[in-house]
C-alpha cells in the first residue's frame, strides 16, 4: 500500500481541502475541525468532482413543539461537501450521500507523519 | 476574484474558474467511452444572453425601447426591468459553483465569449454540435408588453446569427419565436430560414396562448414546408397561480418544467394539429421523460370514451405522441431501472429520443447518462446521442469528430 503526500499541516488550514492524484486514484482530502478525512473525488451521480465543491453546514428545519414550521437554520455540527456539478451533498465525516445514506463515497485512510499528511492508497 | 458567502457566515475566495477544468471528469468519460468514434449532438444547451446584452441591444430597431433597455442595463442591475424574471434559485445558494463563478471565467482572446465558453464545455463533454438557447429569455413569453417580446426576439436573433452562429459552425440554434405575436413570428421564420446555423425554430412553453389557435396555422405550415423542426422548450413560472402554492424551488422546477409542455401537447394532439401538418417535425425539450407514459396513458384512455370531442384525430393520441421527438434531459433515473426501460420502449426512444445536456444549467446531463444505460445496444446509444439528430437536422458532418476528444 502506497502513501501519497497531501500537504504539510502548517500549509493545510482547517476548513480547507486538497485534491491529490496517484495513478487512477483521484482523492479529496478535507481538514475539518482538527480532523482529516479523505474520499474518492468521484461523485456517485454522474461522476463529477464531488470533493471540489463548497463545504456547507447541513440545512435544517426548525420545528416547534406544536409541530409547526418555524424556519430554517444551518446545523452547528453537521457539515457536508457538495458536488459542484449538480449538488449531491456528502457528509464530511463519513462520505455518506446525505439524502440517501445507503450511498457512500469510497474513503481513504489519512496518515499523519509528524508535520505531514498522507493518504494510504 | 469572487468572495462567496457560505453557511454560518464563512466565506470562500475564488481566484479563477475554468469550466474545462471543472469538467475534467467529463473529458475522462469521453475518452474512456470512445466518444471519438461517433458524433454527439446536443439538442438543448444554453448561454447567458444578458452577458452580451449591450451588444444585443445594438440590434434593436425600436429607438425608444432600445434607449429604455440600454438605460436599464447601464447600472448595477443588469437587465432588470427589461426581462420578466424569475424568482428562483437555480444555483442552490452557489452549491452549483459554475453559476457564481462564471463571471470570472475568461474566454480565449479574440473569440466571442459565448463561442469560447461554449466550445470549452462541448469539447469536455465530447459534443460535436450543440443547439444553443438563451437563458433568461426562456421567460420572455411572460412579458406583459407583446411588443417588448417582439423587439427583444428580433434583436437577439439578429445578434445571435451575426455574432455567434457566423463565427462557429459547431454552434447552431433553433431561433426564439415571439409567439405572443403570430404575425411577427411568421415574419421571423421567413427572415431567418436558411441562415447559417439556423436549425429550426423554438417556442418557449411558458406563455398563455393556446398552440391550436388559428393564427398559428400559417407558421406551422411554413415551418413544415421548410422541413426544419419546431421545438417547445419547457420552463417554469413561480407566479403561475397553482405554482404559488409551492414554497420551494425544487417543487416549482419539478412540476413547472413539465406542466406547460403537458398543456401544449394536450392541445396540440387533441386538436389534431399532427393530422393537419403531418410532415412537421416537433421536438419537446427539457421536460424529462417520465411525463410521457403518463400523457400517453391518460389521453388514450379518455379519448376512447370522448372521441366525439376530437374529430381531427385518425389514431390514438398516444400514437401521435410517439411520432414526435423528445430531448433526454433531465432524464429521471429511477430506483427501479425497469421503469426507465419501459419508458424508452413506450416512446420509441431508439428513433425519437435526442440527447441533450442543458449545460450549463444546474441539472445538466452528461452523454454518459445515455451511454451507460444497461438496456441499450451500442447502435441505440449512438443514435440517441447523435445519429437521430444528424438525420432530423440533416447535419452534414460526414462522420467527422468535431469535438476535441482524447
Ligand atoms: S455528478 Fe455530482 S451531483 Fe451530479
């Protein structure tokens, strides 16, 4: 199993992402709230660059105790990255496709070696 | 540089945008699937005509309307007040990034921006020839001043022919008809028929004039005689009474883009227009495919009981429907693929279906949506992706691959 260099930690700020290639592997690596996550940059819809789009907090309905709809908000905890081609949203922590969690991007192991980040392919 | 507002008050700065790079995976699909071996013709794609609105207005002949439009276009609110327009969130808050980033995309120097940007995505998708349509003008049929629709249509068509279609043979169009004025539409067909890149004529479906009105018959007769297709391009109107019941763009889009074509098709078929113009080639654009089995079943069933209302018909409504042509996008991919297979059979897709991307709009389809269908043979895939269009539009490409595909 090869390890592909992604970035030095100091050059990979929290909230950012990197795209790395190794042979046939095209991988999106995210740095989010101190953790690193890596997924195949290949959308399950039409093959778009799923990892290259916006990182957006999940939109949530605000429902009152009486079941009335009070509005919408962005989640404080759930965060998705969005395929820029048509908007499929993926959970940044699991790679699951949010509207249908039976679908999931292939994930890669992220390895930290000192001050450097690698993905195992 | 653009500074995009994101969730929870975060922002993202983007320095540059190149749709060729954004579509790198599409180019990879084109290579892997061997698109270099057969033509791909895209029957529905778009540009953003307001980017060239200053140029377009130069072609407007009514001096008063021209000055009004030029002034409206001169401030920060481009085109506001001129084009009827839509509340709508096609870009999903910028999630479909090509919407907010298009403004920083650069064309090739010395080439018209529309030509440059259109060729860029065509090459990435493997598309040889694209039928290009406007975007905001899809709602121009709602303009309360008929004369404004007419003036803008003339200006746009003149500009398109001279500045875009002249410059690139791979881009063609079915020209916008200002259908709220049948006389002017007729004149427009006469004026532009046979010009370079004019592949047919197009009616935007979002409008409130019935297609079976007698005033349209001479237009249909003329287009039939010319032997080019007449297309109905779907759209939405959130101000439509029934659509105002809906609180989400997804709802308005899902129903709206089918609704107007359902209305026009019902009028078209049940008034026996296909019998009156048996050689007129009609294309229904951008309503997807799932509506068609519904229309065929619904109209056939009622017609058998109420044929006295439709004396112009010589066969079942559904049989006229399957004589007409359809573009593929946005092709619904059901969980149960046997439904899609049945739909293809029902509409005689192998001879009547034409691939369309709708690029760059938010729900565009790649050629692989057709090419990867497990139930189609290679010949059927190639016919839907291009072969049928080559015949329908009498395209003279002599087996050449025009797109730059690896
Ligand atoms: S390819 Fe990713 S949303 Fe369509």
